[in-house]
C-alpha cells in the first residue's frame, strides 16, 4: 500500500476553492486500490472535523488539527502540526516509502528538519508551490518577504516539485536552478458537467429576478475580492466601455475595507450596470450563472492555473483575460486578452459586444476543447496516481 499524506489544504469535505476542491476530487476520483490517502483538516473546517479527531471521508483518513487563530502565522502553525502528525502516523503504521505532499510553500524555514525525518522513514517530500503568494497585495511587506524566503526553503529540500501551471514550473527551474529542482507539471482540473438547473427552475428565476439580471445580458466576475485580482481596473474599465450589458460580480464584500476604498476611487455606485450580488455557494446555480453570462472577465495575475479560469473556460462562451503568462498557458487563443493600460479592457469589452454568433460559438468550442483535452479531473487524478505509484 502506498501511503500519501496531504498537508496544506484546509481539509475535506471541501468548503472552499483551490486546494480543498483538488483534494476532494483527488480522493473522490481514486482509481488505484494500492493508494491510501491521509489528509490534514483544520478543526474549524467542517462539522465532521469539529466532532472527530480522525474520520473517514472519500475512503481517505482525515485527521483534525487544532490551530490557534494567530493571524498569518496560523497557516504556518497548522502545516507544522499536520506534518508532525503525518510523520508520527507513518512511523506508527510502518508505512513503506510514504509520500508527504505539501500544498503551498509556507514552512520553508522549518522544512529541512522534517525532511530529515521523512528520509529516515524511507519517505519522500513533494511540494506544490501554488502561485506567487509573495506577490499578493493583501500581505504587508514583512509577510511577503517571509513567503518568498519560505518558498526558497521548500524548493531547496523537495524531492519533487509539482507545478499546476507550466509557467510556474519554468519559474521554479529558472529561479532555483542552484538547487537543480526535480519538477513536473500536473494541471488543476475542473468539472465539465453542465448545470442541472434550467431557465424555468424557481431557484434560477428567483435569483435572476432578485438581482434584476437577464440571461446572456451580463459580463461576469467570480473570485476573492482582493487587490491583486485587479477589481479596480476591471470596474473602472467597464465604466468606460459603451456596453449596455451589466457587470455582475460574485464575491463577498462584507466588512471589506478594499470595497470602501474602491467605492471612493471609482464611484461605481453611480453606474447602474455594476452589480455586486454577493456569494453563490450553490454549485449548480453558480454553474448556471456562468453558462448564461455573455462573457467572463478574469483579472487574476499572481496564481498558477486559477480554478475560476478553468470553470469559466468550461462553461462561459467568451472570456476576457488579463494578459499574463499563466492565463495564456491555459487559454491559448480561446480568449480576448487585455492589459492594465488605460482603455485596453474597455476596448476589449466593446470588441466582445460586437462579436457575431459565429465568433462566439467558435470561441466557446475552442475553450471547451482545451478543457476536455487537458483539464478534466479524470485526467488529473490519473496523472497524480502515476506519480504517486
């Protein structure tokens, strides 16, 4: 039996995006009977974690970790406690050649100590460094410096670096060439099944009527409401555009200082087209909202392969993406690209508004073909199992 210890997600069942969804899909889609997953879960992640120290989910062993709320350091403390549990568990059960797969590069200053223990067990340490956490504007400068320093340590000691975007793999190889890192590329995945909801469903009609929105008459943004996702540029440029459509923004802005700052900078409340509609946790409804948008606008620029980009490519007919290497690596020619220069996104929106039905159909087919070829969870799970075995 190949034992795989997964550390760094908040845990499963998944309540969030990103790593949590990845671990959920990896364990739910397991094909090999020769793999046993052990997944760390923060105690506050789900009711199951709150009520159980250890439990089974998706045929994986989930172990709950208590971690104090100490700001940015909470994630560091969580990863260290989870890794300690994993190493002790591997010793206890006599795991042969266990693999410790750490998601995100948060414990670099400490990892060398634990890698010695892992290697003494006959185990190996894999890392998925995610995107450029050290570029995120939400962190103060000292924290960003720590993330960059930590990333270096995580790469230096890794037996294998798994990048979910080819540009991230190139970055690791180029930046840390003195360590000669062993790297591979395995993408993130996305669902391709259409929404189970139809236009006539009361849930759909109630949502659209409540938000005063019509199908195929809105541009859509879905994502965390943080500066590095370029909300200011997207909102400001949409206000400059001639579009008669709405801009529907699915995100949580409650108690968000950035929201108030953006309101002062742009006065978007004076533009009736711009509609903050809150979060949508109902996945079939969110899928329907994506499928019936005229186009999706994507401003993420510091991640690797962003989950919301894959969801958009698999469900929305046209995508307008900020022009960075991560996004081009995924979408290729199946998108309109824009830069943050004044007027560029406004022009892209006006261009999109004038697309013919044939152009829209061709674009949608190209995007869905890319997803079908490269980004299905079935393919991703198979690639991971080959690496693990």
